[in-house]
C-alpha cells in the first residue's frame, strides 16, 4: 500500500471531502491523479457526494476542549518549526532578542507554526501578525517548545 493511502485511510469521509477541495491542488498533477483515484475507488466518493459533505459541516461537540481547525473542525493539525522573521515595525523585547541573536550568532529564532493538515488553514503562524482571538489563545497553549 502506498504511504498516502495509509494517511488518507485515517481520514473521515468529511475530512477527505475537505481535503480534496482545499489541499489537493497543492500536490503535483500525478499525485493529484493518484489521490483522486483513491477517493473514487477506495472511498466511493464522487463530486456531488464531496460537495454535499463539505456543505453539511459536522457539528462541533460541545465541551470538547481539544484544539481543532476552526474552518473544517479537523483535529489533524501539523506543527512545524519555522524560522521566525521578527517584524520590522514592531518594537518588543522578544523581537529585539531574536534580531540580536541572529546578528551576533548567525542563528535564527525558530518558532512553531500550526497548520490544519486537512484544509491547510493556518491556526498559528509566527510570521503572521494579523492574528485572530483564537490564534492568540493558541500562542499561549503552544508556548512550550518542542523536544527536537
Ligand atoms: Zn481544517
């Protein structure tokens, strides 16, 4: 079995539908063809079923406090280390420390970026200053560094 099939087997039908609408176009055309084939053959989903699934967003379970994507409600979130580019027009201790560190040691500051694997929504991007309220909460939640 191909690796992408193992990953997609873990997706719900709804997640597959969202993935095909938002993320599929990011892949090369040969990969897109393989994924489309998988969706049709293994998951028995066609264009109209996909549209229906995306339109009928599943209800968010109340009192479920785990972190999910605000766009598609998936909990399949990717956390990546990205180089943090300190904003030019913002003065703050953290920014100055990052710039100072890069200037003196040549080492960049890395922060975690959190992205939805299913639809590509960026829940937290350290290089994007326009953050929503939810993203600000995630700032706090993800303040613990990764063990890498
Ligand atoms: Zn999503």
